[in-house]
């Protein structure tokens, strides 16, 4: 079904859910994937949940950048940092792939914390995430933060660079990476995190507003949650995509966010050999079905 077909359905007040439950529609979409798909949604107004494979663990990939940003903003709220602080990017932080910060380094070695967070979320900047993971205290600090927030079902154990290294080396390495419980999340835990974030339960009002603006500016998810929604729908999301092993095995392709401030949704796909456009189309259709 094309975007135009979906818009006709929206405009006519018709949807696939009229012939069955949301879960039935989701199952039909998920059946087209050759990987494991997990999806969860939560109506933020009514509290009504829905999930399919919602307690399955999936590699976070760059969805971890939202968690790392939240940890830094919590530290801002604790007055350990300030948003205007100039943060030095060390040589060990620099990742040349997908990084505006790396393009500007070493001519520019210090960046405002606000800019590093914005680039990390909106463009998935890989140097920014290494820098912010380091200054935020790494895995021990993330684990402590999750305990303080009483968050189960999400863990961050390694830097994103280390995750990429561990997933490389061929198909067997990728299979081990997919099966590893480290640096994973469940769809259910993800939507619960989003619900608490948007309700202002985890960060100050100022920090909450800031991170939501960053999510709304996300440039990497145009073909995922946003793709089949009506024009003008506001999506605040963070995507994640691992590498793909020789032979076509992808670790995970993800998107998690909130639609129009009303619906939290997280979609994770792991172990698929389909093309990235095919994986993204599944995410888009799951999100469109939930939104309807």
C-alpha cells in the first residue's frame, strides 16, 4: 500500500482496524518480515496499551542516544553540568562516520553541551554520542540512572562504537551480537520510558522540553514512524540502525517516539535480511495502524 492509499483511508475515515483488532493488523504486517519484530504502543491520554513481542529484547542501536541524552540532561538538572557548558571532544571520541562534529574537529575541539545533544539526537552524530557517553559516566552511570528511575527492560553496557565493533566480523559475529542481552531494550519498556519522559516524570520541565524539541527535529526517520502519517503530524522520535553483515543479516532497525503528543510507539526489527527500505516500510505501516 502506498502513502497515497493510506491518506485516502485516513481521509475517508476507513482503516484496516475496522476488520479486526490492532493486534490482528499488526500480525498481518509482521508476517511479511523475515526477522523478529517487536512493537508496543501506549495511548498517552487513556493509558490503553498494545504490544506484540513487547517483552522481547532487541539491540538498541542509536536509540541509545536518547537514553544518553536523558542522562546528561538529568545531570544538568543536578547542576553537574549546564546547557551552555563547552565540552571538549577528545581524539578518542572522534568517529568519522555520520558526524558533523568530526568534520569540524580538530579545528573546533570544544562544543556547547546543547549542540552535542541536539546533533546526537537529530542527526545521530556518532562523535557526539561517544563524548556524551564518556562524560556522563559510561555504563555504571547509565545503570545507576535506570535504577534511580526504576526502569526495567532497558540497558546500556557499551559505547556505541564498541557495539559496532562487536557486531562486525561476519555473520556469526552479528548473530552473537543479536543474541547478546547487553545494550538492548524491550518495546514495552521503551514506550513506558517515553510515557514518563513526556509526562515530565524523569527530567525538569526545561530539560523535558529541550529533549522533545530535539526528538521533533530528528532527520533520520523520514521513512519510518513518520512515513505514512497524515501531513502535519508531529513526530518526536529517535531511530536506530545497526550495520549489516556480509550476506545481508541486519542486527536491528528501530524507531521509537511519540506521535502528536498522544501515542507512544516503539518498533524494533532484528535478524532480518530484507532491504532497509523493506524494513522501514514495516515500521511505517505498524505505526500507521496504531495511529488510526
